[in-house]
C-alpha cells in the first residue's frame, strides 16, 4: 500500500495527455510533473487517490536524451508551457502518439495518423495574448496564471507571445501604476483592471488592444490612449470592455471602441481578413496556412461542390475554398464573426459565399434541400453537437473534413460517424500550440455506406 511522503526509485514508461511522466509503484500508477518517458528518477509521493497518485521529482537518475532545458525562467511556476522540457521533435512525436492513442482508446478508430506538422521556429507564435492583472503584496502584477491556480505569475518575458505583446503589457502596467488605476482584486472585489487582450497581425503590422475592467468606466481613458499611441505606432484599435461578472470569462458583454476601428487586418493563403476583437481567429497564423491547405487537400474540391463551413468564425476556411467551388454556406453563433465573414467576402470580391448567424445544429437543417457535397467542421473544444451530427448523417454528405482542437471529443464524434457509414481515412496533427500539450488535427472522412 503506497502512502503519502514515501520515497521511491522509479522508471517512467508513459506520459499523460498533459505531459506528466507516468510510472508504476507496486503496479499503482503515479503521475509526476516534469518527468519524461524513458527516464529513471527518485520521487516522493505527494497525493494518493483510489486508483492513481501524484509524485514529486526529487532527482533524475537517468535522463532522457530528448530532455531540453526550458528556455523560460517561469517554466516551473507558470501553467502555460507544460512541454518546454521536451526537445521539439519529442513534442511533435508526443502529439502524434497522443492522437493515435486517443482515437484508438476513446473512439475505437484505427486510422493513419501522419507525423505532426511542426514549426521551424516554435516560439513567439501567438497572435493573441490575454494577460490577467492582479495584486500581490499591494503591488500590481500581470502575467499568466500559476499552475492549477488563479494566482498570477508576474511576467518578465514570454516565449510564446510576440515580443511586442510583452512590451505592451509591461508598458501598460507602468501606465496604470503611474495613473494610480488599481488592478482588480478578486478576493476583496475592489479595483479596476482585469485583463489586457492584445492581437497582432501576421502579415501586416496591425495591433489591437482590449482593456477589460471591472468598472463601467475606464478612468483617465484619454491619457491612456495618448500614451499608447505615442509609444506604439502600430496600434490601430483600442477597445474598452466592461466585465463586472466573476468567473473565467475574459470579455464582458459591453465593449466600446475608444481609438481607431474595431479590427486588425491579416491575410491567410492570399485572402484578406478583418478581425474584430470578439471574433475567433486561429492563434498561430503561420501554422493556420498549412492547416487550411491540408483541409482543402482533404476536401478534394471541384467547381460543382456546394460546401458548408460549419463553426466558421470569420469565414477563414470557406473563403479560402471559395474560388475552387460553386457555393460556400457558413454558420457561426457569434454575430460579429458573421458580419466580419460577409465583409471579408465583399473585400476579397468573393461572390459565391453566404454566412449566417445561428447555432450550427439548427441552421444546418435549413440547408437540407441543397445538394451539399462537402462539409468542413471546426467546432470548439466540446466538439460537434449531437443534433448536428445526426443531421449531417441524414443529409448523406459525401465528403467531410473535421478540424479539431480536442482529440477526445474528436474521437467521440468520429466513433459516431463511423457507426453511421463514414470511413475515417486519415488524420494529420498540426502543432498550432508549440511548448504546450494542446493538439490540433485535421481528419479526412468519406461516406462509404449509404444509409
Ligand atoms: C474553433 S473555432 C473555429 C473558427 C474558424 N473555423 C477558424 O478556423 O477560425 C469554433 C467556432 O465555433 C463557434 N461556435 C461555438 N458554438 C457554436 C454553435 N453551437 N454553432 C455555431 N458556431 C458555434 C465559435 O464562435 C467559434 O467561432
């Protein structure tokens, strides 16, 4: 019987989905942070549950050749980059392995899982950075959350956000301190500043800043704007968002553009996009170009295709496909994303698309009488709504391409589609989130048995 505070010498034989090393002590699985498969180490048991426990690394006695010294000083405390202790090839192999295992275990899917498509430089890739503000010992702090907590690690540097985002955060913190505008203190419910959201364009130099406050007013607004635009000439949009509600949601319902316009410009695979502060936009633009190219390849498009882009955001996939097909129909639940999508079609002189606001599971029913040949699905982490899946099966859509940011829900949905006559032909993981355990995949499906 294993007990807390005991010490063991172990060998790690597997890894959890979030990158912890897995070893067995007397046949009992123990998860240990910062340990790699293949390593031997001395550990201390820190928690024992009914069927598994947690340990702390005391000393590595045999180190993996794939271990890398994390380049970030915040690695041990920050909850952001949990794979930074693996070299990059190991991160890519880990993601391929996890995809294959999850599809097999949860979805009973045995399909070809290709090598993970990685980046040449897997740092500074995020085009959107959300930074919480808080107080520690009476001082303002801004950064990322400490692992499994709501405490903020005061950020000196970040290796996955672009350097300009880190510069803006540091600058804004000094401005708030100088103007005596306090951060929101969650515990006592007082203060003003909750978050900064910073978005950068990949192809242009545009940057937008959203200042989220607990209070309906942003104090000394005009001075803040002046200071920002004097310092950063690439800032094209500043938005004040009021979020009085407790909880993890970053943006509140009410926003006001206080400088410039509500968008930044960007370009993916030669299509121009305007992205407003609320619209979903893939966070790694360089990888997005390859991800969409693979999605279009899997769709094997032709000029007679009538295509649905479900969960379309600002229409990025549908607009990338538009010049190869007859018609694109897109749907997203966010009103502003759809107005961006229609505007983006107009700006690119694309005339064969129609994007509508609504829940995908409802809107798809109104397209039942179109002869849909191809469906792109790119749902949020919770996966595709069951009603949507049932409708797509009843419509007998022959070509389906499923883009997913959560392999567990992908496995569940593919299992259902397989049971309804779809063959899962292959999956390619894309490393959209280097240094972290998040996995993005594109999967090719074809209807092989008619219902
Ligand atoms: C992972 S994003 C994909 C966006 C887009 N395809 C892209 O690549 O940028 C998921 C999108 O699903 C939308 N969404 C969430 N639930 C939805 C629902 N029930 N019906 C339609 N859209 C939904 C979100 O607003 C978000 O834009």
